[in-house]
C-alpha cells in the first residue's frame, strides 16, 4: 500500500493507493508537532496495523524546513569561513527589495558576528594552495564551539568545490553531537554568497528537520518513509535528514509532480499538455508552468534568503482560502498576506475565528455548501461568517454582498497577477496553455482566473483538493548533482566533460542504490550551465556532446533574449539528474451513469445553480455552468459560459463556450 501525505498550513492531506482502489483523507494540521496529525491520520484511516507490519510505503511532503526558515526558528549555528570573509552572508549582493526606497528597514544579519569563525586556510581560483589549515585554526574552532555551544556548524570555504580537504578536516574536528554542514557537499558551485547561504540554511534547519523526520520515522516504523524534495523527486527520510535545504518546497513540488502526471495522460500523440498551475491552499497560492518537464531554477528565494539548490520554478503569493480580508489605513479593502491558519482558522470553521477570510466570503455567497463540506465530516458555521462580513462591511461602508464579492474579486486579481508573472512576463501566451487548479480552495476560482488571463481551457484533476499528496506517489526517486568548472567552453575536451559527468552520475547512483533502488533502473540526464563570457547568468543546456553545446546555447539565448552574440561561451557548471521509475499508478476508471442534481440553489451573481456530488458523476458527463460540483476535499464552481466534461478517470475538463 502506498500513502502520500502533504502537510499544509491548515490541513494535512492523505492519499492511499491500495491495489486499484484510491482513498483520500483530510484532517487539521498540528503545527506545534506536525507528525502528530500524520500519525492520527494513519490511525483514522485504519492503517496503523499495516504501518507496524511494514506493509505501508509512505512518501511525505514536509513544511518543517519551510516554516522554520520563514519564522526564523532554526537552531543556534556557527558559520566557519576564510579569514576576511565573515561578513559575506550579511553583505550579500548589495541588492535592494525596493530600488527607490532611500531609507529601507535594516535587515537582521543571518549570523551574529560572534558566531562567525575565520580560518587562515586558503585556496586560489585554480585550486592551488595559498595557505595551509593549521592546528591553531582547528583549536580556535573547537574553543568557540565550547564557548558558544551551537547546535549546528556551517562550513563554507573558498573554492571548496575544487578541493574539499580543509572542509572535511574542520568537520572532523566538531563534536559528534553537533550537526555539521559543508558547502562542498551541499552546493559544490562557485559563488561564495549563494553557496554560503545554502550551507548555512542547511545547518540552521538541519537539526529541526532531522528531529522531526526521526520522530515520524519512529512513529511509522518499520514501514519505509520517503520525503519529497524541492526539485520534484523523492529521497529516503534518512538521507533527507541531512539535506534540509533541499526540502524547502517539498509540499508544492508534490502538486507539480501530480500535475505533470496528468499532463502526460491528457497529452495527444505523446506530447504532454501544456499547463499553467495554481495551487490554492489555506495560507498561500503557488503558481507554475509545466511544458514537458518540470521547470527548475537555482535562483529561487524563500523569504529574504536566496536558495541556489535546484527547486521547482514557482511563484508564491500570500493569497489562500485562509487569507484575511481587512480595511487598510486608507480605507481600502486588502486581502492577505496575513492568514487565519489552522488555528483559529476562518470564521466559518467555528473555532473562534472572527476575521473575514476568502473561505468565509465563499461560504457567505453559498459557494461552499454546509451539508457537503469535507463530506459532511466538518460543519460550516455560516452564521459566524456572516457576522464577520457584516463587521467588515460596516467598516468599508458597503453592503455585505458587495463586501463578500469584493473579497473574492480581489483574491482572484492577486492570483491572476501571479500567473502573469510566470507566463506573460516570460514571453508566453496563457491562451496556449490549459489552467490546472488544485488545492482545497482552487476549484472555486478556476473559471474566473482563466477568463482574466484569456484562457479557454481548464482542468480540475481528480482528487485536486489533495493533489500534492497524490504527487508524492507519482514522483520519481531522484538526485540532482552539480559541480562548478568555470572554464572557456573551447578549452574543454570531450574526455574531461565525460569524466566530470560520470563522477556525478556515480555519486547519484550510489545514493539511490542506498535506498534499495535497482541500479539497472536508474537513468541519468546531463546538462551544462553556459553563458557568454562576462555575463552573470547562465542558461542550462541539455548535454548531447561537446560539438553541439555552443550552437545549442546560441539558439537558446536567441530564443530567451532575442539575440545572440559573437563572443566566446563559458562553461560554468556541469549537472546530472539521476532518477528511478516512480510507482506504477493507474487511476481507477469511472463507469458511465446519468447525472442527477442533489438540489438547485439560487446564488448571488450566479442565479439558479444545480449542485452535484462529484463522485456520482460518470465518465462522459457534460454540464453547462453555472454548476457547483461538491466533493470531500474541494468544491468546483463551473461559471456561466463554461462547459464541463468528466473524462474516463474523473478529471473535470472545462471549456469556455464561444
């Protein structure tokens, strides 16, 4: 049996695949101890005995690293670097969030000055030795550890990606009970600031992630536990505990892995469907593009921190079902980024919340049906939602109806703007894509967002309310490895490149084999980071041989930026992706059956709106909006002017009528 688990800010989602049967479950998250909601969910699904018998394979998307980074709740960490470079993490790249703000608020330094340790060891850019690591350096580090008593140590030395002997020696000198993170292992690439931030984050978050995964693994033992990485592939929990920085987009990456799975199923003649995705949860909305493979970036950010390890390329905004609506100082309505979270949650959850959220606005407008919310397992307190909206309406001087509609429209505009960032602003026409929504709140907004972007097709996947959890089951076990070379491409030889790529591939294969993956099932994909000499940013080019690399880069540069240059090309990094096949999953086929409305509601702005239960819709069912489709974990609003068709596995395919 396969169990996918996604821990969100409000709910923890479960998807169980048992043979050909698929079950879903949802329960409120327990942010103080996220593993508790998972253990309780396993028990509620009747899986405790299977877990204790080792018959349950669990893949988990964790928010522990993400939350600890955003809330600055990591552990006390020392930062070890070369003499004269202790301020690198504080100085950064000298960029400003607000270019024309002459009095920006000061930022807290990632590492306090007294927690920085400088050593005299130094390598030159070619890897030659400038100065040796001495015993005094080792003794100084041990003395500072004894005085400061850190829980973790981050070691980041110049050019350690060429020679990591000094980092290994410093790591060996640290006490066994201190979590140690070396830059040569976390991110063996040039750029001391980005490499240092990744190494510090890994150390800063590592003990918390390690403790959490150890507790969860003990709670489900002896069943195996895997964890989703930010790149969209999975890793064994034991190895994940040492790679906290690779888990920062763990949950959202699961949703994209599932969306890619559906894109492949929907595509014609072997060409996957092109998707723009939006994952609307309780706290935030994540948007991304899928055009064949998942798009990755090594220029991601989490809060104020650059994160240069490979992660899915997505844009996140603070607009979710739990986003709070309020009047700002100028008397205007604002939605988000503050969220009601799991506690107290939206007012309509009946747990003491008194402030209006997007969910409350949908409930007030009748788009969330009290009788069918969470399959009837959780009642909606519509009276509390109405009270909250009345209070906000009085502040704004509007009617309650206009206030509720305004909250929805403003939330939609926030999400549409985010979708434009990853499409229009990158030269893509949204009309060439299908809009794919998931997350518990996404289905209520999909038609409005598609219309705002000029799109005519949309997809509400089967089990879209728990799609990130489903994605845990369809993701490949994977490793992303890289190493900086930084040399003119013309100076490279085919033999040199093959040697470097083979070394990375061997390392990735050994890590997967340690997870009981058969070596013959592992595939490798090589690529090069190239740029024109003098440029700051690279383009990643699939490696098909040295002879083709330069021309492939010129063409990619012309496609991306509209021009090519007649100057030498520089090789910056070599990259290898090692992956094994995912679990073979076949979604159950739906029978055909006539559609019968549960009831018909008269809703504001929509008029007469039939209500259907999604699991009672058969394959081939066609309905024209306005229609509400209720299911256990989500609700979909098919707007007027749209048609919905149910495909063979239960996906809702939406088409705008001409």
